[in-house]
C-alpha cells in the first residue's frame, strides 16, 4: 500500500500547498488593487477560484523541476 500512499501524497500536496499560497496571494493582490471595499471578499474569492486551478496545474509540473534544481544546487554547494 506504500505506492498508493505515495501517489496520493504526490497528488494532494500540490493542491494543498497551492491553496494556501493562492489564498494569501490573491488576498494581497486584490487588496492592493481595490483596497478594502465592500466587495473585497467576493472579488478575492473570485481571484482565488480562478487562480487556484492554474496554480495546481503549474505545481504538478514545477515541483519535480524544483526538486531537481534543488538537488543540483545542494550538490554544487556541497562540492
């Protein structure tokens, strides 16, 4: 069952981490664009709903590249 657990982790991790990041970044960007207006929350949530799926797709491709780049940088530093 270890393989199934690893697969689930590889699929769920990008969704969780991007949800956290996009939630915060979309709030900051929405606030910087419109300030704290009465419609801030609906606009923020719309930005989150639009941005999160994009971030998940990007994360699925970027995480393996980031791991390889990190390993290469660490190897360079250690040698």
